[in-house]
C-alpha cells in the first residue's frame, strides 16, 4: 500500500468506515456492514484510487478531509 492509499485508509477509518485487507492485498471498505468499494492492493490503473474514492464519497466519505 502506498503513502497516498494509507492517507485515504486513515481518513476512512476516522469517518466511521471499516477497512479490511484480504489475503490477496485488496482493501474492502464497509459502511454499516455494507460493502462500499474495493481498492486494489497494487493498482496499475491511475484512475483506480479516484474511482474508489468517488464510490466512498457517494456513501458519505468526505475527501479531502
């Protein structure tokens, strides 16, 4: 996980989201028990993190904090 993703995960946890790391390194983001989005452990697409943040924002995530 790179430094930018660590900042996002820290902000997600601070705002009440649950973040779990799978055995394959993916980050599963939950809100009140429901899956919000999934982040790849090593995303090759530069839009992957932005798309994940967009889904989280639709679920109430405030970014940038």
